[in-house]
C-alpha cells in the first residue's frame, strides 16, 4: 500500500534478506496481504494485472512541534477528511504504472471551510522491478520508482486559504523499495518492507493573492518548494491466512520553501521557510477475504518532529486486485 501519502529522506539503499526455510516457504507464499498503511508496494507480478486501492482518512492536529522539538497545544485546529485512491496497472511482468487521485475537504474554527471537495495534485509513477526475490538464495524483491507530481490542485488566487490543496509546481520524485518475507515459529508469515522516497521541484509556482503558501490578497510572486523525502520500514505479521497485524515507522523531512515577490502594499518578500521533520508510526489491522480482496484500518500518529504538526490520522482502505 501506498499512502499519499505524501514530505521525506533519501539516503543509502536499505536491503533486507528474503529468508524463509524450504519447509516453510509454502506458508509464506500463501499468506494474504493488503499491504500496510504507509509503505509503497512494488510492481505488479504479471502484465495486465490491475489494482485499485481507495484510502479514507481523517486528520486531527493536536499540537505543533517547535524548532527544538518541544510540543505545544494548537488552537484552532485544521481538520481534514480526504480520499486518496491508488490506481496501478502492470505493463509488463516487471514494469507497472501507478497514479493517485486525491480529494479532500477541510475546515478550521474562525477560518471557514473549503468551498466543496477539493482535488489535490496528481502523482504518476513508473515502477521497475529490477531484482526478483529468491528465498533459497536470500534475494529480496527490489523496485525503483520514478515519476512526476502534476500540479492539478488549487494553489493560487483562492477564495479562501482553505481551498489550497496544491503546490503549483511540477515535482520529480523517485524511490527504491525492498520487500522480503520470513516464516516465524508457529508457521506465521512476516513481511518486511523498506523504502526511501525523494522529491525535488522542477518548476516554481506563480502566485497571485491568497495562496496555499500563506500569501494574502495583493501578493504577486512565486514559490519553489524545497526538497523532501521519506524513509521507513513496515512489518506485517500473519495471525492466519486472512488476519494480519501491520505497523509502519517512517521519518519525513522537507527543506524550506523559497517565497519571493511583493505584497499588496509594495513590500518586497524574499524568504526561505524553516526546514521540518517528523516521525510517524502507523499500527493497523488487515483482513483479507481472499488473495484479491482485503481491507485495512489503523491510525498514523505523528509523535515527534521539528517545525511541524502533532497529529493523528485514523484511516482505512480497501485493496482490490484484478
């Protein structure tokens, strides 16, 4: 699973072993998964395979992390309900294409609400499985992601700041992912995923008046988002073939945005916002009717960071493969 997720750090490639004993390989291979809440899944196994995975989430901020990492209460609180749907299709046995559609509705006391559901930016990625797993030789499944986030969300000349759901810039993004499966005592399957995302803006957003960058009426200028990324790992433990316990742990990071232009009064603006980081953990429970249909429910909890929000995001998703 992927959660639009969305922020994030690119460092060295982390590779885990696909270690299962020959006597237990059949049990690991027969386990059914939906995938965890945050971790990205690799390319489809066969050409022509497709998948649709709608996520539904509610984001509830409960505070902020200051530059020194201390938390402080937050009032009023920005709240958001969103649907993020992942669409994936296998072009060949090793190359897939995926896209996300995101629709959200937000509100905040004293700051109003969005003018109806708002579409967000639109990521499109190609996925290449460049290493096939082989349990007997301790080789994991490795995938390379590369794509672009298209600026389809509203970001400039807004009726209200609540309507700002986009960055207004084309953003290149890439990732490398690892997946390996183990069989634990009691014949329980355990799946490990490790990933690294990295994003860099290719263009700047041209701004006018109220924007998603916090500008006001009369502003004219542009903004360029800083680089961002995410590193994380997930574990999925099979209680039995249908029921799975899942957990993600991830660190997000983002460099500051460069904003420049002139306010309505003619004052010049040229500043870079503070960089931010956060840590999130996302426990969840999966239930799978069969190998092609499953559901997952859980909550992402942002429990540490700098210059970012403290929040909880309950969510559930349905995974379908065809």
